[in-house]
C-alpha cells in the first residue's frame, strides 16, 4: 500500500479511505480488542482487568451503604409484611381478596411476582408470549424482517501480525489473545506509526483502533531500549489522553495485556482514583502514561520529578469527545508541555470542525486514515422501535421498559437513559422487581463505576443501566441487546450507543422507545439503515400489570431515596469534621507542604471549578452522563 507525503492542511494530507465493510466487526477476525480477549475455553479470563483500578478508588465512607444493601432491606421488610399478612389471614383477620399496597393479597401471595423472571408459575407462558405477543412487523417498503441470529461468516484475507514486523514479545501477547489477522485500520496505521509519522485516524467503533496504536507504540519502545546504552535511566516516552476515566482505565488494561511479555511499565493519571498513589507511580517515570486532561495537568504542576519534556509520542484518543466535553483549553495547555518534535496520533470517530482545528494545531503533515467513520452500524444489527405515544403509552414508558426487560431481553442488556437521576430510579425499580442490574453514570464514585462494569462483564448482573458515559469505546463482550429508553439527540450518538452490541460479527439487537420529538432522528436512522427496521408492539396486558407494580413500588423507591439523602448529608458533615480534626492535629505538617496550583480556564473561575464536571454534563440541556 503506497502512502504519499502530505502537508499539514487537510486537503493535501495523504488520505487512506478504506471500504465501508472493513470498518465493521468482521466475522472470523478479532476486530474488536475485547471481543478477541474473552474465550469460552478460558474460565472467566479477561484481558481488560479492572480490579487494580477499582481497588485504588476511594471506598465507601462511614455510614454509606450500597444500593443493593438498601434494596435488600426493603425487600426484607416486604417479606416480613407478607408473613404477617399470612399469619393474620390464618387467624381470619383479613378478607381473602384484600391486597396491601405492595401487591400482596391476604394469603400472602405476591400477585405481581409472576411477571418477572423469578416467577415460575407463568414462565413457560411468558416464553410463548414472547413469540406470539410481542408482534414484530416490518416498517420498510419491502416487507419481511431479515434475521441475523446466525450471520453467515465471510472469509476475509489480510496481513497477519507477523507480516507487520512486530517483535516476538508482542507476537506472543497477540497470539495469547487469539488474534491472527490484523484489522484494516491496524494494517494501515501500524506501519505508519512505526515510521514516525503524525497520523489522524477516523475509525468506527469496534475497528480495533486501540490495539492499532498501542502495538506500534510498544514496538517503538522495545526498539528504543535495544539501542539505549544505559538501562538505568528511564523517562516517560508516551502519553495517551482519554476523554473519560473509564476509557483511560480500559486503555491502560490494553497496554498491560499487550506488554505482558515485556518490562514496559504503564501508569495511569485519572480523577476519582487516589492522587497520592498516582504521584508515587509517576515519580518512577513509567514509559507510558494514560491520563485524562485535568488530572494530567494537575500532576504536571504539582508532582515532583514528573515531566513530559522527553515524551516522543502523544496520543489523543476520541478527540471529538475530548472537545465535546469541554477540554479544549486543557488540551491547548497540555500541548505547551510537549516537545515540538514529538510524534502525534489523533483518533476521532467523527471529523468535526473542532477536530479539524485540533489537527491543524497539533499535527504536522499527518497521514489520514479513514475507516468509514460516519453513520455506520453493523450489518448483523437488528434495529427495532417501540412507539411510545397515545394515552395508553405516554405515561407508561417505564412500564414498557420493565415489560421488555422482564419478558423478552433478560440478560446481557444495556439500557441508555438521558439523565442520571432517571437511571438511578430504574436501578431501584429493577432491584425491587428482583431483576439483577448495575448502574453506570456520573453521580457514582469511580470505584462504584468500575465495580458496575465488572459485575456486568462477569455476568453477575443481567442489565447495565447507564447514561452516555458508557456509549463510547467501552467494549463488553457478548452484549446481546441495547435499549434506548431515551433517544440521543444526534445520529452519531445513536451509532455509538447501538455499537455496544453486534460486535465481531455476532448478532445484536437495538430497541428504541420513540416519542414524538424523536421522529426526525428516526427518519435519519431509517435513511441510513443497512438492514430493515422493525416496529415492536408490547402486549397491553403486560404494560398494565407493570403499571400496577411500579405504582406499588413507588413508596419503596421514595423510602430508599430518603435514606440516600440522609446518608449524603451525614457524609458531608463527616467530611467537614474530619477536615477540622486534621487541621487541629496536623496543622504544622499541612502548612509546610508546597502549595498546590490549579489550571483554570477563562470560563472557569475558582468557585465554578468545583462544579465543572456537573456543568459539563448538563451542557446539552439534559445531563447525559
């Protein structure tokens, strides 16, 4: 493949456009890093290990309990009340048909329990309803719904990793992950990165992008070690910038997996994890640092013996997301710390005007690699839509979701919400309905987020209830269904959400609940769909049953939310008390420390900085993290 030299402008930069189909997760090859990691022949072995990062996160504070604990207490109270009703019924104290507000009749029977997966009485009946009741009809012109449950695998030929001239330790790590053939984006970028060129890559989700830049970076580091006269002096040579903490944790896990047969060290600098332990790691000058922009600036300003003046490779991953989240000024500030002779690699799912600005600012005569970055979904993805309009459905959207999750999609399902508090409310409803779920959004601590990912990944939880925090980059093997409770605002965000399923040639399903304001986006999806769209109709009796049950659980939800508010107030008081106590007993040590400095943007005065993350989340009018 011949690559011509280009100038710094986008018009004259060499552009490598790859066919549309190569951007998809192709059958027979591990195009997605984590899709190639987990194998059924290896018991619970995952290359992306989140345990170390989760252990480094701050634990629960005094008086703080988990959501599962609170839900468990309410369920225990419900069972105790049911037992009392049974006892009273036997004594003739209740009428036989009377129910309490929890949906329990006088005989102690939970009349709505059979709706969920835990009810054995109607389990076989619900399986039949799944085939006959959930009517799936084609809404395209041709009629008939194409099935992708068993997609035909096509044979694809390409370069192997041995053909890319990688060192033996890297080939050994790749072989251990079960990879054989490099994906198109890997074939295009690995030789270019090894040559030292700046690169701008536009790759769709699941194209193997992370390994596409980690492998050549590791190769460059190994080659540099071979020519180094002294092995005692080390310095940070590579910095990878990620827009979110979860993506940074995942990227570090990729580095660790691919560098397992080398002595290359990788450290992480992200918010939400212990700053002191990160300082200790950074002082040892690891070759690779994976970071989020804000925490990296903090360490550059305040961590002694840590610098990036010898960095040779800078990677900006998910650059469009970096800028969308408001990190423009932080990125500008960081670029001042790096040498102008560095190699810069920029990856972005979309090439927005802001990304083009960043390309001109930070890259020199870049090679551009495009793998059909815009508006593509996997050909094995089935897209279905549930119209939520009319008197019977507009106020029963929550009942529609619980009906779907209890009857049709019972495991490996991600549900996206538009607001954090809505995701948390459904976490409580799912728990009270005894559906195993985990939540992931910006109101959680970093430790809680990583634990939720681990639980869902390890199939300890059947549902992941999240905001757009999980829409980009997070790779979880075997996700069968994505449900959009709230539709995103843009087609690009929709593509990223549904890209969590139908990866590596596997079948997947996306279910979206459509309201009147979503019609414009639905037309865009229909126009660019690679397969037929379908409408799913939920049986009205199931919706009515869940409506009754949700109404019965509402007092329990309010009870838990009240306990959480009390815990929050208690934690705030405890923090103030601990701070005052610390000042009294360690005042001399505290005031003798060097004063920390903070980077503040023009639009971010000191008082506003404490709430910056929250304000950034609500940037679009609705909080989507």
